């Protein structure tokens, strides 16, 4: 039994060295530091699903954001109550904290005064952010993800 413990102790050192050395091979996500609106500039594809005033809804918004977090998107909309439509809308990152949390808005019906307000969280590498509508009353319950193209 004593020789078995000695063998385990002899192996523990090399195993620990290999484990520590392998940590250097693990890559972390790209960027770190403060997240800013300018980090989100460029083309995006945003998918949203949930309930709206039109019932069960799915949406795809594609477009680009400028360095101020604002842009125009093409919104493809499908819902149980309102059918299918395509419109040009405004998407804006309204607030953005250094940790990537913030708020954003999306207009609807060709920017005719309706829309959604989202809480967002940007990933550390700025490649995506999630969206969830938790502020509106009524039937607006949307959630989704935005992927930098």
C-alpha cells in the first residue's frame, strides 16, 4: 500500500505540470475592457420571438449600426394575428454600460410611433448581444439574439 501512495505522488507532479501548461493553450474570448457603442458598429442580424399585439410572433431584423449605436434595419415580421410583413425600421442602442448591459429600441410599422424597448447584454467579444423586452405592458414579450455579421 505504501508503494501505491508513492506512485501516486510521483505521478501527481507531472500531471500538475501538464495541467498548468495546457492552460496556456486555452484561448479566451477576444476583446475585454469597457464595452462602448462604437464596438457595435457594423452589420447585424437580430432574431426575435415571442408575443406582441399581433399574437405569437417571430422577426428577423438585418442592418447596420453606426458608431453611436443607431441604424436602419429591414424587419421581416411573421405573426399569428397580423400575418407577414417587411418594413424599414430604426434600431438604437440607447444606453450601454461598461460591462455591456444596457437598453435598445426597435420601431415598428415603418417607424409609425410603435415599437419595443429591450434590455440587452453584449458579450465580452462584442460578437453578439441578447435582447429581452421586460419593460412594456400588455402583450409585448419578446426575446432574441443579435449576431454581428
